[in-house]
C-alpha cells in the first residue's frame, strides 16, 4: 500500500497484518513516530522530495491466474457504495500471458527497499483478538449495510461467470514503472516507462485519439506534442472532470491554465457534469446518481479505434515524473470500439459540458438541457468561492506536484 492515504486506516491495517495469512507492507512510508497529526505534516515538509514520490499502481492478482488492473483504488467510493461521492472508473480483468508480468511487477515492488513491513512502523494492538472478532462481525454483516452480497460469499455469482464466458482475446502488453523514481530526474526530463509507451502510441495515431483522464494537465513541452499530432490531421478529444466534479481542486487549477492553448490547437475538451445521464450506465447502484456527487476517475484512451490503454496513468506531470504507474496497452478493434463508445457516452451533451472558444477567444461551456442548447461563460454550477480559488491557484506553477 502507498502510505499517503493509509494513516487513517493504520489501526485496522495492523489488526489485519496480525492475521497469520496476511502481510502488509507500506511503500515509501512516513517514518515511525512521524505518522500522524502535526508530526506527519512536519515530516512531509522536511522530507518533501522523498515523500512526494508515490506509488499509484493498482493491481489485484489471484493465484497467478487472474488479475484486475486499472484506475480503481480500494474504497467504497470506487465500488458504488459511498454515501456522498462515487467515481466512474475502469479496470480490466485479464487472464493469460500478461498475468505473470503483473505478478512480477508486484514482487518487484514488494521486495524493493521502499516497501517496509507495517509491523516495523506501528505496534500491533494489545486487543488484537478482540479487534479481529469485530472485523469478522463486520464482514458477516456486510449485506445488512447495503452490499449486494456477503463479502465472504464463495458460491458462483452471475457477474463472475458472465465475465469469464465473455472475454475478448487480444494481444496486449503490461507496462509499468520501476519502484521509486529519483526526483532529481525531473530536471533531466526523464519520464517513466508508462509515459514513454503511451507517448509512442499517441504519435502513431493516424485519425483519432480519444482520452479519458480524471486529472488532466498538459505542460508546454507536451503541448508541442499535441500540436504536432493535430497538425498531422489527427482528431483529439479529451474527457476530464469539471470544476464541480473534480475531487482534487488543485489539479483543476493546473488544468484550467492550459485549456485555451489546448482549444487553440484544435483539441476537443469535455468536462463531466455532476448530473451526467451516463451515470446510470456506469454506476451499478442507480439511486446514487441522484443522491451523491459523481466524479470521473478512469484513466484510459483509444487510438484509431484499433488500440487502447487502461491503467493508473493520468495525463499529467505527476504521473509522468513523480508517481510510479502501470497500464495495459491492447491491440483489439473489438475492445477499442467498446471503450470509444463508453468514453463518447460520457462526452455526450447530456453528460458533459463541451468547452470551446467564443468569437473573442474566451472560454464557454456548451451543453443540452431538455433538448435546448445552453451556453455558460464561466465554470458551470461552481460557487463564487470555487471559481475564485481556481483562478488564484491556476497562476502558480505547481503543476508537477498536483
């Protein structure tokens, strides 16, 4: 587990780690004794260069036979079960020759110097037996809390059997970064393996690139690449979060400062609406579409309706320079067309605002409301505070750290 978000769960993780069949390691951790409150903040400031390097990979492999990989973290909001906010996300279920590659990447991180046993960082609770019993009761009562099936259920579920009988066979590569980038590489302009591979795929495009990136920032050097692709006649369309759906407002500030240049270079931009009609397609619990905030979290793309990628990589400097990332790159017209259909469903005017430039080269947001075209001249549905904060922080050059 990456350590940046594990602090609030550390006691529960320690209880799990005490189980004889469970071992937990923390990647690039805050030091023991500096893991909570003001001490944690102090540690982050003092060791910023090290602690700003995060593991963003997301894989789940069973018995070396099946793996799930993509953009999804482990948390209620990623599985359509949060009371306030839920994410539209995307993963791949993979069997075959790539599974050992994923397992090997896990072993590489697990055995790296950056992965520290949780038991070294925190004490096992003295009442661990009692806490494990509470955890067991929680698992047994999962259906009472709204989950569609018991967490411990072992009989075959229709969704599992349907998935395995409807697999698409295709050629694919699993690409991943090495553990712990050295932040000094930033000045040398050295990016990770995932960024390099995706860059290669983009420049191979002949007709069209469709991108879904929850957190999207294009800096000047990458903007030159975008211009090059557009000058070659390739249509580029990007789906990302709007100010009101983005759970990381600093990222939106970094993205905001690039919109005009992207549009002037001919990129089509779509920002997810909080009331997206597509929610009912991609969120299993339909009631959540009206009851909670919906946000985009997927990281995927389609090139020429022939190739696609799905992974943890957001198209932004943090993923390129600071995080470790992973992605599947797949050659399959069948899967590429399916993913293109899904991305475009989220881009539709009933689900997104299309950002464009008016005659004065000012930003405008265009959508449909009950069949009627609606045009906004400022960030739609955002509060004055959200807009003001966004304008102020878009001025600062913090893009690499978002």
